[in-house]
C-alpha cells in the first residue's frame, strides 16, 4: 500500500472542525483506493489559541520542520499533502509535495500578509473550488492545480434527514470565534430577533472560554466540539443555515446544509459561488438579517432542490472520484 503523508497542525487534528473532518474522510477514501494516509503533526511550539505573539501560525510551523521531517523519513514517505502554507518549504526536502490549503492569503483573513511569501515556492496544489484555482493562477502564477471538493457523508445525510423535525424559527450557524467568521454579527441578529432560536456551533472546546467575553442573548444556544453525527442531527432540526464569514476556502458546513435540505443564506463574495442551489440566497452585512428572516418565513420547511444539488456536486462519492484520478497520476510518477 502506497503511503501519503498528511501534514497538519496538532490543533487541526485535535478539533472537530473542517480540517479534521477532511483528514478522516481522506483516510477512509485512501483505504478504499489502496493508499495509506499517514497523519503527521508537530508536537511543540503550537499554541491552543490564534495569533499569540511568538506562535503566529506560519512562524510556528517553521520551527517544527525537524519534527515533521523526522516523522516523514521514519515512515519512508515520498509523497506529502500539507494543508497550511507554513509547511510549503517541505518542497525543498520532499519533491512530491502538494498544497491542499485550509486557508488562503486573502485580505479578508487575519495574517494574510504572513502567508503570502510561502506561496512563492508552491508549484502544485489541490483546491476545493474553481474560484481558488483561479486565485492561485491570478495571484501567484500557479497553474498545476486540481479541483477536488471536500465531500460530505451521504450516510449521515440519509440517516438524519427528517423534515418533520424542522423547527421553523431555528437558525443554525457553524464557525469559530474569529473576527473573519463574524460571531458578533450572529449575536446581534439574535438580540434583534428574540423570536428566533439561534444555535451557534463551534468546532473546539477552546471557544467555550473565548465566548465568555460576549453578552450571550437568552435565545442563543452555544454548542462546542460536536461530532459529525451530532452536527447532522442538529442541522436536520434547523430551518435556515447562515454563513456570514468574510472568506472561506470551501465552507464545508454550507455543503452539508444543502445536503440536509436547509434554506441557505451566504455571503456575496465569489468564493461562495459554488453554493448556487435554488434556495441559497446571497447577501451582505446590510441585508443579512432581512434575508435570514425571509428564509425563515418561507412556507416550505426544507428544499429538496438544495439536497439534490449537494448530492450531485459535493458528496463523498465526488471526492473519492477526484482523489482516485489524482492519485492515479501523482503516485505513478
């Protein structure tokens, strides 16, 4: 069985968020395709919080190269997928290295200036959307880019889909306590709309502490570190799924929400243009509250159009086909 190293930060492997879900899903797909996905992560110089002085992400990655390279060589790995730009210089040691970015140097993101220099050495990447492929070429001249979406679990989407359980005033938001994700905006919406039940789901336990700085309205329910099974079960009960981030490389919960037939409200930013099912509505800070209320007021409890679209475009079947084609070429060289 051919080995492929998957290099991610320790905190990404530890939390129930997009990177960890991606890692587990890629591992399962690899087993089906005869590829052993080996998780590799540094153990030191890693902060449990974002952007503490001395622990900025890319800076922290640079001082962990010896640990990462030791793990790669101990496993006899010749092919590496790395998910953060701080490990871009693996290319100097491992020729077959490919970037699969969970973040991107866009001005909307904290620390984007720090990311930019690392992209000068990237020559090959896998991205989740056509938008990102275009951005790689436009901003950095990188054209050897495959587009493979992060899929969702069809089995969970089938298991938990029950429109009779939808609560018509329930709004669901999934994200992090980070400025880019705009949790403050969700709390403000809840204050202004006390008739709505707003669920805010955070991928890590660390946000249980950081959210204490906010005044949480009575109609907000905070959830932390839910499993994928728990996320789908909760999502089934919501009428509206709302994403108000400034930028995303893929926005996995949006595709899961589509798969569960949710009415979706999302940003106008072109990074979300792949979310274009019939009942997905794009807005901005000036009209989001109205859009969310309009979505909640729709007479229908769910959207089968959204569900069919998600299964066609983003299921784990689509992800598996993409990685099969990618591995067939990349691992043969």
